């Protein structure tokens, strides 16, 4: 089965913030602890993007966000949850992502959780 992909075609590199909710930790459990982050993106078709995610998940397919990092390289991150929201200045989609590696300049040591 082929996975679904949402691609950012224009705009800045997405910014990420740690998602430390108990429900996000439960969705990303496995043999290693990935980094669960959230990003918020402006969109003109948030419901369509959300429908694509949900359709893939209902058929047990992964959904990925494809984006360019700050160096211009193409990256992918698995989407574990999504939600749309209408703000005063337009629609946004909130994506919760699983990253195997954190972007080097995105977080500092104060953001990390000590699991020891």
C-alpha cells in the first residue's frame, strides 16, 4: 500500500514545538521513543487535507508531511494527528508529527525531557 503525502509547496520551513500531551505519547510508543512535535500551517483547504489524512488512516496507511528544511533539503515526517481551525486571518491545520531526529537549530537543551 502506498502512503499519503501532504507537501508544503511554498512558504517558510515549518516551525516545530514539542507536543507533550499524554495522548500523543500513547500514539507514538514503540521500540524507541521518537520526538512528537506539533506544527501549525496556513491552508486554503484544511478540510480536504484532514480528509486525506483520515482516509489513509482508515485504510491503515501512513500519512506524511513533506517539507523543506532550513538548508533546502526535502524531509518527511509521519503525521500522527491533525486538526483544522479557523482563525481571524484564515484557516490553519495543526499537525502532530513524529520526528526521528530533531532539527538542529529548532530546540535547545531546556526543551528536552530527561527520562532518567
